[in-house]
């Protein structure tokens, strides 16, 4: 399957080129930018900045999923999230919400979100039922364990084969629930229950995940696997993050989830010029036909 468009709420996103998803963490404890955008005003300003830098879509998260992070009460997650979603409801790019809680998904979709990005791959009770009949896009991710313990000696016989098998199983579950493939993105889950060596093995063999036939999202931005090689702190991993994003694209990723949108967009423009790939195109908003 060579999907040309991603059905994403009121948007249709072309997949002929790489799409850049900008990260906005409305959290006090995310590993890289925790606390910087905790207030609604700061998060909204950051979202608008990333759109100006060329983000094709935004991913808003109100609960940290860094290694060791504890679950956040649903009411607090909604308290952080909803004012930002309300303010961004009419922006010109799709808004994705990074959550695994079914009730948060429901509120997010009711408040205009166009995509649900779930680290649990819709395995929480009730999650699949919430999204199955909606028009939103879905990103399902592989994670071994859970954030509190996922980095405690993760073990695989074959990390690539096991991640691929898991994602294939989730695609089958979505199909059985009536979710069209044109709504689905898959994420191998770099850093989620994987050692640096396992992450790089997965990146080298990303084509195996691409072969499942769905658009692949790569989330490598500022992660510890980059610090493992460079020795740099999260905030100083911009260059490594851009390099990792390009490596993922070279191995078939169609979306990259990044903190440093402007740098990534510029790097991809050069990459696409060299590779003679299609130039940038704005998302099609079905609510704006003018």
C-alpha cells in the first residue's frame, strides 16, 4: 500500500513529502523542555511559533512520557490541555493530542483535535471505541512496558521483528474495529523500552516497519540515544536531532516529530531538492474551500 493522503479530521495531508510534526509539551517535567510551556499562554505562543517555522502539524501533550514518569490524573491533564486546544482550534494545521486516556481523547476530539497520538497504541480499555467512529488520524506506537519502568533492562530476541509484529497486530485490531488504513500512522517508539543499541538497530532497519504499508512517524528529537553518541545534554542535541530525522527519512519515515521545527524544515528542503522529491504543500482543510 502506498498511501497518498492521510485522513486527519478536517484535513487531508499529502504524504508525497516528509511531514514535520512540531512538539508542544504543556508539562513541568518533559525530558527536554519541561516547564517552558506549562502555562496556556506560553504553550499557545510556542504552537504559533512552530507553525510559523513550517510545522505541518502540531502534537500537544499534557502528560510527560519520559522514562520514569508517573501517570498524571485525568483532571489535571485536561486542565492543562483544553485551554490550549480551544485557542488553537482554528489554526491552519492539524492538531494532534498526545494521550492514552480514552476520556482525554474524547474531550480532545470534541475540542477540535484532528489526530490522537497514543504511546499505548489504543490498548487502554475503551480507547479504540472512542476513536473508531471518529474522523481523526491515529498514531499507534510500540512501547515495551510502561514509562515508569520501560528503561529497566529492556530485552528482545530481535527488536526489529518484535516491533514489526506488534505494530502489525495493532493494525489488524484497528482494521477489525472498522478503522480505515487512510487514518493510521505507525511509530516504532524510539526510546520507549529500548536501549541505545536497540534504537539504532531499529533505525537501521526502519524499512522493515515501512514495509507494513502505513506511513511511519519517527520520534527521535533530542532523545537519550543521541546523547549516548554525542555526549550532549537534551537542549544541546539540535544538530543530532536534525541528523537523526534525516536518517529516518532516508530509511522511509514519512513524518518526523521534532522540537526544532525550523532547523528540520530547512534540512528537509535541501534533502528533498537533492533527492528530487515533491516540494512543500499546505494541508487541505475541508472546512475552508475558498
